[in-house]
């Protein structure tokens, strides 16, 4: 591999991916997901997207009204927007079994990991409007080289054991609100599941229907106020949602108090994503889609997509305030007494938003805290692949039970 990008075998993307480019037009026109995206009256004028390496010739895909798609190669100047990266970055991105963060272009651009040479050139708004098409295009380009990525087997249950109810509570910062919560299992260990930003407790259905979890735990999962099936609170103003530490922690405390839970384990993940100037129902799920492990069952990935498409305007945006700026405990975590509050970090290997290294660095600041990286899981382990996630969770529960005083 040459160190000089111009001499790199991937410097010309159309040449490096000629096998895939030759069959791309047929692949796009036969792909159910691509056709679902382009067969819409919302596309009122042509849009051309490019994929380019090191300033060389680009792969160009043009979409026109009437669900018409055409493929060509040429100058990136012909594209409304172009996905650009260095040759060595594209080589890793289009590998048969890509590693984090090379599983998605959003991950390649980076959030907590920044890579030089990666970015969107051209019309940024057009990219935000058609980024979901670009994501599927990259997936089909990879499949054109190697075939579809093999997926793990999907868990199937013939009976659902989850019971849903509503309850009124007073939540700090929110005011009086009626929230929706679900429960399952009758085991001795109570555990409360907290959903990710802009989503809801359906993320935990696979875990809450798992036979071993139902035997060992009594599980509770709730939707934050104005999220999912919960009602807006008395203080809610549409489009003006902002989460913060007091609201988030206060709601969890209010749920525990209202449901009369006794020192439950609290399990949660994330808080991320926004886009106020484009179609959030398309942009938001596409933005987080690549945080999942490539081999996770497709139906579970579709569930994540669906949940992130279904929230009210501004909810995801407001949760982002909390994720990036509303909670910063870096100067406080070292004071945590794990005998009173055991903490166990679980992080998926494909999570480029909060990487295993980042989680371990935080765990190392807390004397006695535990950490484990999870193989073949990403940012949404409980939803992506419950079958693989539950053994990690059960180990964590056992450790917490042994560590906690009293």
C-alpha cells in the first residue's frame, strides 16, 4: 500500500470498485429499500450524488422524479453533493467485514473520533435531504464487491410477556405528566431500562421477553415525557423540548418512587442526534443507523429506524442538548462509591459514538467500577441483538448484586 494517496490503488474509486459499479444500476433498480426511498412525489427535481476518492473521478448516481435512477462516472462537479474520503479510508470502508468506525459514512466523518480527509462536498442541505439515499448507495456498493454481509439469526418469540400501563407522576423540570411504562418478569432483581435519545422503551422488548431475564429479573421500561407513548408534560411547548441532568435524573427517580421500586438496577444507553431544517423522519434514523453492528439482524435494525422516525418535532434535537452539553460529570465520577452505587460499563465494539476505549477511560476514573467491551454489538445492543446482549447484561447484574452493600 502506497503512502502517497495519488499512487494508492483506491485513488480512483470507479476503477477500484469497477465490479460493483458495473452492476450498480441494476442493483439500485432492483433494491426494495432504494425503490421505497425514490418512489415518492417528494422528489420534485433531479438530484445527483457522488462518491469520490482523493479528488479523482467520482461514482455518480442521479435520481429523477418518477423513481428514475441512472449511474455514471466522471467529475464530482456534476454532483449536487459528494461523499469524499481518502483512498485508504475507502479501502477500509468497503472491506467485506468493516470495523468501527468504517461501518457508516457518519461514523467515518466522526463524532468523538475525527478523521482528516472525510466530508461532504457541495450542497450540505441537499445532502441532509438525501443522506438516506447516500447511505443505501454505499451499502449496495459494498455488496457489489462482496455480497451481503452475513447477519446473525433473528430471535423469534411466539408469545409476548410485556404488559403496558400509564401512571401519573411529578417529574422535576417537566411538571405533572402521564408516562407510559412496560413491565415483564417476576424475578427477585428489579431493573429499570432507560431508552436512548429521541426513542422509547420498545428498544428493550427483546430483552424483556428473554426467558432467562424474566426468570431472574422484574423489568421496568418507561418512555420519557413527550417521548414514544408518554404524554407531553404540563410544561411542554411543542418544538421547544430541551433535556438536562435534573430532568433526566429526576424522571428516573420519580418512576422509581411512584412504582415503589426497591433499589433497582438502572440500565440505559446514549442520548444523541438532530436536524431541524430537513425531514427529521429521514435524517435522524439515517444518522444513527451506522452505529449498529453490521451483522445485527436486519429486522432489529429496521425497528431502530422506525422508532427514530416516529418522534415529535424537536424531541431528538432537545435530547441532543443533554447528550452533548446537559450532563458533564467528568469532574465528579471519581467520587462515586461503588459499594453504594455499583457501576458496570458495557460498550459495543461497533459503537463509534461512545467507543469502548472511551467507556474504559471513564470506568478507570471510578475506583472499583467494572467495564466490558461487547463483541458484535453497537450503540443499541438491547435492540440490535438481544440474544447476544443478554449474557453480558446477566454478568453485569450478578456483579452489581455481589458488589452492592446490603
